[in-house]
């Protein structure tokens, strides 16, 4: 965002808001991808090692 603002001397409020929304959208997409990667890794681990019968669902 700072890099964007440094390139424009007087950006309009709409341009700033649009850039902020784009950044938040990218951030949410990255966070979702990381969550899915963690879930997939956990599932792969369970498939490789099996489920422990003594463990409860947590």
C-alpha cells in the first residue's frame, strides 16, 4: 500500500479504497490457502499413519 501511495502524489479516495480492498482480498486468499494446506497435510498424515483409536475428536 505504501508503494502504491508513493507513486501517486494525490490519489483519489476511491483509488485508495480500491487498493485497500484488493490487498485485503489477496490477504484473505493467502490465509485460506495456508489453512487448506495445513488441513491437507493433516489429512495426509492421518492417511499415512492411520487414526489412533484412543484419541477423541478434537
